[in-house]
C-alpha cells in the first residue's frame, strides 16, 4: 500500500472531520444524514492517518508532492 495523500490533503480531511463531528454533537445535523456524515468523518480521519485513499488508486491520483 503506497502512500498517495499529501500533507495538505490530510490536513483538510481532518478539519472537515472535526467540523462534521462538531455539527453532529452540537445538534446541528441529526438522523440518518448525521450518521452518514459521521461515518464519513471517521473514514476521513482514518485515511489521513495512514496517508492512503483507496478511491485515488483506480484513477492513479496522488496528492503527494515530489518531496513527500
């Protein structure tokens, strides 16, 4: 499993996950939509920690820079 996420991509994913979690636990989003977004936030955090996004693989996409 080769890393295919750059640091900017990882930071953006964590920020989005924090915002989604804040909205969910703050009561702004709820129900099925809230649960789906919360699961998406967890996936964002997990993929950020391992620096690998499985959806990038079939398209040959990478956000890693040459020096990363």
